[in-house]
C-alpha cells in the first residue's frame, strides 16, 4: 500500500567502472539486502500493488536495500558478462554506499545462488541468509536442454509481452492488468539479447560444492508445487547448508508476493531474522478509502445467467484495475460486484471514481461509489477501521453513476477545480453525529474517464 506519494528514490553505487542502481526503504532495526531474480527493474516493483505491499511488509521490520544486478534494469549495461565475483563486488559496493556494515541477505530464485555465495564468502557482513524458491544447480530451474531451448524461443518471439506469466504466476494467468505489468517489467529489465546472454551464463550455475561452507543462520522457503524452480532445489539447499531450516508451503506461484500465505511468509522471515514476529496489529496510516458497487447486480445476474454475468464482471474487474493503476490506487480486495481500494490523496481518488463511472458505462453497467478520508489500519492483505466502515456506508447511499463523499474529503480538495452538490446530513451507523455528504458534480480533467 502507498503510505505517501513519495516512493523510494533510486541511487547509484560505483563498483569499479560500473554504476549499480539501488533503493533503500523501511524503518526496521536490521538491514536486509534483497537479491532479485535473474532480471529486475527496481522502479517497476512499486507499480504492482501486491509486490509493493509485500516489500513494505519487509520494510516493517528491516531497512531493506535492493538493487538491479549489473547488466539489468537501471544498472549499467556491460559488454562482457559479469562473473559471480564481480556481482558480489557490486553487493558490497551498494552496502558501503548506504553505510551497511552487516546485513541479512534475502535471495529470490536465481538471486538465491548469488546470496548464498555472498554469505559463504563474507560471513562477517552477513547476519543471516533467507532463500526463496532458490536452487544450487541450474537444473532445478531448467532440468533439460529442451526446456531451456523453449525458454530461448519464448525470449526470441515473445519477450516483453508477458505471455509467460502462466509459468511464473499461475494464479495470475487470467489477469490482464497483472500481465500488462509483467510485460512492462520484462521490457524494462533487459533486452531479448541480454536475457539470452544472461541465461547462458546462468546455465553454468552449480554452487552445491560451497553449501557446506555457509556458516550463517539460514532459512530456506519453497512452495511444494513451485511452477519455476522444483522444490527439490530448495531441499538440496537445506540439506547441505549446515543447520539450515526448511519451510515448505503449499502452492505453485513462484513469486513470493503472490498467494494467500504472504503474511505467514513475512512473519516467518521476520521471526527468523529478529527473533520476534511482527505485532498482530497493522500499521496505521491516513488514506482515502473508496468503495464501488455495481447497481442492481443481483437482478442482472439472474437475467443474464451465471456464465454471461461472470464474463461481464470479469470485464468490469479488468477496467477497474486499469483505472486504479492509472490513478495510483491500491486495490485492497474485490467484493463480488465491487471493489475496496485506497489512495494516498483524495484528489486522485475522486478522479478515479469518476473515471470508473464513465469507463464501465461502455459495458452497460452502472456503479455507485463512496469516499472517505481517515486513519486506517493496514494488515497484510486488508485494511480496517472506522474510516473503512464510513466509506462503505457512504457508498451504499450513493445513486447510480454517483460519487458521494464526506465533508472530510470535500474540505481536503479545497482549491481544486472540483465542484460538489450538497446531499444533506445523514445518520451513519456507529457514529454519534450526522455526517454531511456531497455529490461530486464536476472535476476538471476527467471527461469520459480520461484525464
């Protein structure tokens, strides 16, 4: 969830003649260096709500340091493929740049191999090692030459389209918004030729010989049906790293920020690295809460039949997610025929609500929406608090194609070219005093759902 309009700044550390892009975020008592998979772009992380939310969970107990490996993302491109030694130099350069003398290291997928090497070579700078979906031998990722050849064929023909999303995140294979983000992430992380070159280097990975020499506390986390890296890869790491702990979880999504177990994973990692799980209560922040609801959804469903109604709702959901992304909204959850979302500013929330109303008209759908700004408690995949309840009750009072807001929202956008019409005072359950409500009559810059 966006806690403020400001995202982590990208900076550069100098490693020899190479500039390595990195970011720092979080306010925890320990440092945690996050090693990405084989390609990355640190600025795209924050565009995907699930990824951003998970990173901020890590940042709740650690100062997180993440980077793009040389040759990928925002780091310098290189003419010669880097060795593992050079990549470890890059990690040390980033740690030095941010004043981190000793940190836990967290490696995901192919990044796990580099994190393991770093822990073995520099135990004085490593307080703990966490490996997610990682492996010692490349064959845990691509067990046969045929499978690797198929990946090269994908890169040549479809890199940058996100068509491979069903492999990396099976649970998201039918989500067009996620696929669009994944495609953008591919394009901004590396070019097709760079990907092929990197994978040829990766195909030589075999760190099994150094595993017995890893002498830092190690936690290996792997989903049993991981769709990318076979769980045997994680088991091999745990069996051969002295005193390593193996945590196997059900599921097939390779990406750690997807799935119903992300809070459990974060809590386990936090307890392993700090000795204590995060407090049960969530972080409290100021947010503008949006509820939407499809008008007469029950009647429409009965008239259309289950299949047609489901197809219409899928189209509706895709439109809502696209607009939420465009206006920097954070999808909290779907509500069957509506959405709960949060924003870090009431102006964007109003523009998004109006844009949604206009956009779904093309589907023959009418929606109502309600907004309130207040303090909410952020949980792993949800928000709660009186502000959430107020927004829900405001939405229930809205008319079809109406964005209804509280006085709090109206007052916070004073001076903007947004006009309101009074809807009077209303008693809302749970509140001692009536609440003034206003209908958004006009917001400059939003016409038929476009700014």
